[in-house]
């Protein structure tokens, strides 16, 4: 629990948070500390005055940030506010924990000595990330209270065995003698007499022993978090876009009318689950770090033992050479000691670095676990996103290489005492370990190499008689047109499947092995041919949740009256491709749409409503082409039950053509298509279609392609 203490202290005063507030940057401050570091700026710099003066800043900018403007300040220790002579930049100071903060502004001069100052706006600079925040008319009341953090601090302080201390002592707080239940403050005797005399209104306050005050604090009901805009309303919903709890009155006023709003309890459970899952990964990293520290400490002992053993051997060899070797012996011992000190320094530095990082990680984990114990959904959701990001960032810091020793325990030296006495001055260490040779070229196993659709699977092995150690392999493929090779896999496995290749293309593949010594020559080149036509089905993973699949994902319908989109599993970026969709059910004259789309197309709207899809939508009488909600080329002739819709994508000519019952619908529907496209359909519950793939090009297009 001690590692968590830094998470519970204010970056300004260095003490435990008192009445903490949450800034828009997700950091916390004591309310009193925030009031102390406010910087006054002229009214001409406020968002309201800018709007009144016709500034280029739009109302949207302020509404989007909930009436709060954020300005990034350079991390220089100074706050700059637009070059006004009346608001000079103010040097920052350092808080007890080393974080730079802005000092409170000087009080205004007396009215008799100076003219009244112009109306001013308050600006607050976060002492941790140095963002500048211009407060609105609500001031600090516009920042939500972090009651969840207060609960964690209360539990932490209750769990410590140390005596309760006076909260008003300026230096070295004394042990508290009483607690005022009305003021909720612990006093020592001198501070009680000075700050809480038993007279006047204070005489009615009830003073109790510190231990009893701690119990009453613990038993007092926790205040429910209320809306910052409507103080009488409790938080009941959660805005996904704003990432903030909201009340029903906020929703009724239309502040979040275009935002996605979800139930507070559901989002509370979801974010708790996400934080718990993130903590699982971080916990594993912490466990590995502890084991790694044990390994490093064992290495120190092993280095000490190896050093003693090596020194003893070296002394014995040098003594055998009597007086002629004495001077050389000292030089050799010096080199060994330097190697010894270097190894120890590297390992100890790594131990120190890893210990600090583990302590920080453990503190964050304990803090997060305490946060998870809280039962305040809105308070939790106010800080959960920032905590999840911190947990992921801390886990990434324990990435590859962090838990690997930077130094070996062996002294890779060996003394050669064979030279004659006249060669003593040329005596030196020789390398003890001999590096392994370069691996032999791998052998591709032809019986296990194959292609399927636009995927290729390759398998290889080392020569049977090869004894050289191999650390990994590098697989390379060309571009399918005889171009340059590129790496598609690097690792220890001896089998790899490469997806996303071009259809009807010939690829060349080769593989090589490597170890610490070097890289082997390439294997023999293998030529692979991908399928001429594409065989695929609909993709449940990327489809809208309302889509219903059957017939091995070849038949789809929908359980909603609104249009929903489903994509094919295979994407195309090259070649000529044709597929058909048969209409199995067509009730109440719906308007299904057929065509191609990007992977990130809208899934809850008709195909072609955005710029990520190119489609033909039809009814029982007519058909239209549609892209980015623009309709073109109305054509007579619709669909009924049993009709067949054909889609022909020619990426050689970069065109898209449609047909109904083998009759082409109008001219070429779309031209100048480039990139990766997926087959796509949009439909509702009144339509059911079945996909047919691996088909030859229709006659009307084949005859046109043959024309000069």
C-alpha cells in the first residue's frame, strides 16, 4: 500500500488530497490548491468576450468543450496569455513533490491608490501536464468533485497505524488531541486554542477524541455525486462522446442530443471490466518483474563467485611465471577488475531502474484496485478512462527487452601461458568462447506448400544433417508480378500462411535462416499460383449485429426494419471479379442495395449513403446507382422473389457494373475505382439473399472486353 501513497497526494501541496476536483485533462487538484494557483487574465481573453467581439473562434468550439477552452502551454515553466501588458508572464514555482506550479496572483491595489481594475477571467494551469484552462462563469464549481478519490484516501488513512496528526500545523504536524465533528478537522491543543476557541458560535461545536472522529468519518454517509450544471440532479446516464456522466436535465436541454448516451450502471460495469482486464496484464508484468529482480540479484552473487574464481586462476598462472610475470600480472588483474566492476555496475543500475519502475507499477495497481472497490459509478467513470490509459502505458513500458539482463555473468577470457619468457610483454587474454557457424539454407517442403483463394501457406525445415543452432527464419515473397521481394514473416515457426494476395497471380517465395553469427543463403525459390476466381462467403465478424446468417454464411437476412450492411470476407484490389446474389424473399417492396464498400463503411444505413460504398439499390420497378448519398441513372426494371443480381468489379479498368437476370443495368455504374473493395449488401427483414461466388465473367461483359 505504501507505493500507492504518491497517487493520493496533491501535486501542488504535496499532502493528501482534500476536496479534490477533476480537471478536463484527467488530473486532480485540491480545491484550495486550485484556488491558490489561479492566474487572472483580462476579460478580452475570455471565451465570452471573444464571441462578443466577433472573433474567429466559433461557438461550436466552446460548446464542444463544455464551455471550457484548453490551451497547450510549452513546458518551459512560464504561462503566457496573449501578450497583454496587464497580464505579464509569471515564473513558476516548485511544489513539495517537484511539480511546477504557478503562484497565486498578487492582491489588487487599494481603490484609493489605483483605478479599479478591468473585469478579469480566471485561468488555471495544470501542474502536471501544463495545460492552461480558462474557467467559465461557474469558476472552480465547473469541475466535478472526485469523491471516489476521497474514499480511497479515507480507507488508506484508516489503514495506517500512525497516530492522527493535526491538520493545521504548518511544520511537523503534532499528534491530534481532538476532532471537531462540525468542522471535520483534527486539532492539536495549541491549534485548537488558536483556531477553534470555545466561545461564540464555535462553543456549540462538538469536540471528540481523534479515534472517535475517525470512526464517525468512516460511518458518515458518502455524498452522491451530482451534476456540475444542475446541482440538484444526480448523474443517471453516461455520454460516450463526452466521456462524462450526465443527468436527465442535461439530456432534456439537448446538450447531448447528437451524442450516444448509455445507462450509467452499464457503463460503470463495462469500464470496471476493462480496467480489471488491463490490470490482469499489468499484474503479469509485475510478477515477471519480481522474478526478474530475483534473477538479477542472483546474477550479482554469481558474478562475485565467478570473479573470485577467475582471479584465483589468474594469480596462480601469473605466480608460475615468477618475477618476469609480476608486472604483467598486475596489468591483467586490473583488466579483470575493470570487467568485474563494469558487469556489477550494469547489473546494479538495471536493478535500481527495475526496482523504481516496479514500485511505480505496484502503486498504480494498488490504487486501481482501490478504485475498483468503489461503488460510485459516476465517480469511477470520471477517472476510469485515464486510469485505463495509464495501465496500458505502464504495461507497454514493460515491453520487449525490459526484462532481459543487459550483462552476462561469464568472464569470456582465458589466459594463454604457453609463450616463452621473452614474449611476456605480448601476453594478453584470448577469447574463450567460439561463435557458432552460419546456418545452412532451409529446405522448402513442397508437399505442405499450397494456395487457397488468395492465401498461400509455406512450410520449410533445416537440412537433416545440420547441427548448427538456428534462432529464426525470414520468409520473403515478391509482388506477384516478378518485382522485388519483401519480408512477410520473421520468427521461429517453420510454417506461415500469407493472406491478402492478389487473385490469379504468380508469386515467388524463398526463405533463409539466421542466428547470432549471421544469415544463411536463401532456399530454392518456390513459385505459387493463386486462384483465378474468388470463393468467399459473408463475414459475420464485420457485419451489423442485426444481420442473421445461415447456409454456411452464404445466406443473409435481417431482424430489423432498418437497412443493415454485411460485407464479404474477401477484399479485392486487383483483377476481374464477378458474383451473384439470388433473391430468396422479397416482401412489402423494400429497397435492398448491392455493390462494394470499404472495410469501414457505415453498417447501420443503406449502402451508398456515405463515401465508403458504391451500390445499386432496387425496388420492384426501378434501380438507381448511389454513392455518397448521390443518386444517378434511374433504370426501369426491378427485382422480385427469384431474381438474380450480378455484380462485376473490374479493377483492371477500374469500373463497377451491375445486372439483373443477366441484363446489364444501364451503362458502367462507377469508374475510377482504386484501393481495396469488399462485396457488400444492405437489406432489412423483408429481404433474404443468397451469395454465389466463383462464377465466370458474364457474356455481355466478356464480348465487350474482346472488342478492340
